[in-house]
């Protein structure tokens, strides 16, 4: 069966007429993710600072941080910086 023909040979079966090419520009995608991380960095930094304030009022230190939808990991690195003793996990 052809790799990009109709039917389940390429992973899914439908009658939509759209491009199934897998010739993505990885460098452009990486640049987009890096830019997205830079744009969101101020938000993540402000949020991490707010959590740090909450942590000061908490009885126990923050030991685990889960970054869901981490993208390129820019925010994850910022969270790790704010919580250096925590185990930081990123899931995208």
C-alpha cells in the first residue's frame, strides 16, 4: 500500500482533502517555539514569583513541579530556577 494514500496505511482513515506531506521545516518550527518561549517568559516569571510568595506562607517546601504543556522548555527552566530544590518535570 502506498505510504501516503487513502486508508489506514498512514495512520488514520478519512475522506478529508488536505495535505498529508510530512516535509515540515524543523528549523522554522524550532525558531517558532523559541520565540513562543521568549514571549511567554515574562508571564512564567511572574507566575513563578507569585508561587514563591505562596511558598513562603506554606508549611512545607515545594518539592515537585509539573509543567504541563511545556513547549520548548523555556518556562520549565524558569520554574527550575525559582525552585532549585524541587524535582521539575516537563510534559508537552
